[in-house]
C-alpha cells in the first residue's frame, strides 16, 4: 500500500469544466469573439489557465493573439472565474469517501494542479475541508507547471516532513500519482513514481492508452486502500469493543448458536459490503433504526442492502403513522451501537425491549442471515432459523 497519493484536481477530484468554460467564454464575449462549447474546452484544459485562454483565443481568431492580448483576456478570465469558481463545480461521486478512507488509513495526500494557486486552494478548502493534505500545489511562480518533476519532489518533501514516526521513511516507491491526463502521467514518470489514470475526467481512454487505467472511483479505492476482510472464524473476538458485542457472543454460546464471523475495516460503501459478502458467503443485510415524530415508538427494520427505504411503503404495510430515521443519540441509548453498526442483534438488550422488530419476508425465509455484531468492524453469519427461534425467542418479529 502506498504512503503518499498525489492527486490531480480538475477532472480527477472535481468536475470544474463548466465553470472554466463559462469564465473563458466571458473573456471571449467581452472581445466579440465566437464562444466554445464544453466538449471543445474538454480538450483545452489541463495545461494551466493561461494556456487554456490562449487556445480558446486561437480557436476564435483568424490571427494568432499576441502576449499582451492573451494577458488581458487572462485577467478578465481570472476576475470572472474567481467570482464564479464553484457555481457548477462539484466533487466526483465517491471522491469524498475515498479521501476519507485514505485519511483513516494514515495515507498522506497531496494535490498537484496546473490551476492557479489561489483557485486550487479555494476549491480544496471548500470541498474537502477535513482532509489534511500535506501539500496543495497549484500554478505559482515558485513551481513550474506539470509535467515538471519538481511538483512531485515538493509533495514528497512535504509528506516526509509530516511523518510523526521517526522510524517511518518515505521514498519514491511509496508514492503514486492519480490524474486524468497524459500530462499527469508524464509528471509521474518524470518524477520517478507510479501513476494511475482515471477515465471519468477530461481525456478519453484512447488518449490514456498504455497507462494503468481505472474507470470508477470504486476501482481506484480498491487499489489505493484495499478493504480488509479476515478469513472466516468461528470463535468470538479476543477483545470486545462494546457491551453489546460481548453480550451477542455470550448469547450465541448460551443458546447453542453456531456462527461464522469476519473482522473487517469499517464498512462504508456498497463495495465494502460486497467484499464482506464474498468472504462470508452470504449478503449482509441492511438494518435501519426508525422512530415516530414523538419519539415514543421505535423500529429496527431489516431489509436488503440494495433496497431503498421508502417511508410511505413501510408505514403503509404496518399501518402506522409516518416514521423517520432516529437520531444517533437514540440509536446508542436504546440499541448500544453507533451509526454504521445498526443490527437486530441489539434486541437482546434490556433498553431495546420495546423496539418493534421488522424484517422483509424474503430475508426471514432465507437459510442464512448475516449482519454486523454491533460494531462496524465485525460481521457475523448464523442460520436464520437460529436467529428467529433461538436468539429472538419470545420477541415479536413482524414480516413485510
């Protein structure tokens, strides 16, 4: 696993194309020049804003623009773009979760962009304020543009300075660059580090041919921060993370319920659950904790992990007033778990005695049942009949 990931910005972490296009078109329109569409701009971005403006001018003019003309248009672009930098710009789906997962693993991150420094910093601080990037490197007088290797060297130096363990070292072999353009790939090669190209940005797969290419954030995450799932075990954890987790395994033992469990990284995404499913041999269920408006009636509802929760359908099937998701505080108080670890196994707690238990009929009829054991890092599989007849013995389970 790499210790430092250097990300490109535009087309890799965030989609900035529409805001960039509108800003350049503003500068063109001010000069009475023809405007360009998004697909035209897709081929122009990635080499710094001056080159972006220059290419747009060249495509709109019969004669090549002079440096003074370019600089004047660039000034108009920057003025407009600085005021409208985040109108349409958004992170690509899954990117915030990827960065959070890398940060949780202690992997250092840096941003290396050819966007002007002030704009680069602004967008990172706005969209990823909780991520402690060791370096946010944009176009400035201090650094040449990519594909110069200096930007890689600066990121490596900053990451090494951020290491807190004196026994930990950081070399080029520990670093990798992620970007959406051939320029990013050349930057990595010039800097002597590995690289991954992403296909969701501003360049086509053909333009990135010959590089290690991923087509989804999920694929990228599997490479950068592989999700850990242990081999299946049939013994309780050596150390319990919560009173509920300890009670779950004591109940299994007392009631003669065989189980299989796996230790994992904290399960966050659907892809994480798929890794767990594959190792444990059955799909993990989804459990949601619900309450009425008065917070006098609570429900633990077990359903499929890919089934969206529709309040109207749920309430109509049970003939109850409208419910919504209960608070994290109530989840902990009544079920003994934190967000991300909700489980019907909480039903054995005294504090959960009045919670309504609801399960989809197809899950109740399946041979096997798998869920969290009350923590976000351990998942357990038992026979569904053992869950119903032994573990939940004496408790009312409503089926939908």
